[in-house]
């Protein structure tokens, strides 16, 4: 009963037009995707680029990009009036995640590094205050340019450094 009313309300020809339009749209979509395997110099290249951009399929993938071949290290060194030095939090490879987060935020700019260095100085006892604090971001290429064997470490170089003297 319902289907009879539906058939009378929508003529049979409209179903075939809808099916035809949907089939054409799906076919055009599959064809546009297949065009990406054709050489770019073909005449259909412009149509392909237009359609892929219109349908939102244009993407930039970096899945297989080469990662930078370097190692990073952070140093926080306190220098005392007698010339001795100390690392307030120890070597950076032993820092806990919260300490590392705070230090990474501090090394972003001088506006953030200066209050951080003052706060680190305040953690020392009053009779043993350092007169100089240095925060450095160091990097080292994993292989020297010029054909050295991979894995042969070069020396660390300073990428960014902040220091404060009192």
C-alpha cells in the first residue's frame, strides 16, 4: 500500500535520473582519482587539480620525510664566585618531565629565560648564591657533513644561549 502511493507520488523516470546522476558522480570521482597516475603534462591535469582541490582531497603528506639528523641537549650551569660550576638540576638527560617542560618554555625567549634564571638562583642558599647562570640549547649533527660514517658524532654547538650575571 505504501509502495503504491510512493510510486504514484514519484514517477519511475525520476528514479532513473537520480540513479544516473549518482552513478555519473561516483564514476567521475573514481576517474578523477585515477587521473593522479597520469603524467602531469596531459590535458586533463588542470581538470584533475581543480576537482581534487574542490573535493578536499588535496593533502600534503610528510610521512616519509627525512627527520633532522641531529641530537639536542640543554645545559643549565651555575657559576660561583670562586670559579666552580654546578648543574642545579643535574644533567639534562636525567631531568623529570615537569622540569624539562619548564626549561623548554624558558629557553623560547629572553623574556621567559630571565625570570626563570632568577627563580633558579633563588633556590640556592643565601650564603652560596651563584653570580652567573647560563641556560644553553645545544645541538649536534649525528654525522659530520662531508661523508663521515653515520653515527660518528660531531661536537655539540650552541644553538641558543641565555645568561644572567648578578
